[in-house]
């Protein structure tokens, strides 16, 4: 299950989330077990993308004090569905290339009005998809798909080698948020072979880096905070 590396990376991530609180309109709390499952599925599916649906856990509102600590000057209440609740269990919905992954298989679509609710059928409140060897910044197609999302969209970028037909693509704008135990590095194409490996996926790929962001369909960034199972943020000073 969740290892020390991920807990330390989550603590560093949260530290930046706290420092950046005035740059975001809302916060979203993700339990580290949920993050672990998504990372695990992502690694097992390389080099494909995956799409994961998540509903809010309506039995777990944000613990007292978290909003005060992590929201800032631009906070907006009522921005998205499920706001104020910790994310619930993740559901692996689809796997494929960057186009097909967003077209949800029939068994996940719960009624016949899917055409009015986008290619994903509006089955879940929140969605996260992986970006194999691409930065965690929404593409134009991602922004379009998000228009039917009632909650938030998230992207998990994963750098791996060998790159195959998908070299690292980072010529995009937008704010990037590395999930790392190191100081944030300014990656450049071609540096992949010199990067330390943080792990190896069961597919045989070496993993060099992860990044994760959340955003709202309006284009506003949402500040992601990684928590324990009770919704309490993982402490950056954690000393496992
Ligand atoms: Zn995407």
C-alpha cells in the first residue's frame, strides 16, 4: 500500500498547496489511499491513458480547520458539486489512447441521456485521467470534456522510460505541480535518461516523475490537498 516515498511527496505537495492558497479559487481533498490506487492503475496501464471517476464522500466533510488553513483571498464557495467533501473511492472507468479514453464504456453510463452529458456520460462527479509522458496541464480536448464535469477534473502526469512513441511533451502553458520529494526541477526534453528512477512499473517502464493538478470547467485552478483517511492533510514534516 502507500509507501514512505508517496507520503513524503504528499507532504511536500501540501506545503506548496498551502503557500499557494491565494492563487486558487477552491480546494479539493484527496485521501492518499485514493491517490495511491490511481498511481498504481496508471503504472499498470502504461503506455495507455486511464480515466478514473470519483464521487465525493458525503459522510466526510472537510475537517475543521482545513478550509481556514488552505483557502485564500480568491476563495469561492459553491463553485462545484461536492465542494466541501473529501473525495470518495476511485473507480477505474476506462483505458486507451488520449481520444478513446474519454469515451466511457456502456456499462458505466447509467441512463440514456449520455449524449446531453458529454462523452463520459456524466456518471461521476469528479474525473481524473493520466497523461503518459505529458505534463499535467489540460489540453484543449480536456477543457472540452470538462464542460460536463459537475465537480472537478484532475490530471496525473507521469514521466517514464523507455518513452516509445510518446516522448515527453511539455511545450504547453499552465501551472504545473510536481508530486516529488525533491525541490521542483525544471525538466527539459532529453534529460529523461539522466533522471533518477523513482520506481518501476509492472509493465517494465521506469518511472521518473509524477505531477498532478485539479481544475474547474471554468478554467480556474483548484488547489489539491492530499490527506489521510479522515481528511486531515498529510504533514510536510512527516518523518517516516
Ligand atoms: Zn488529457
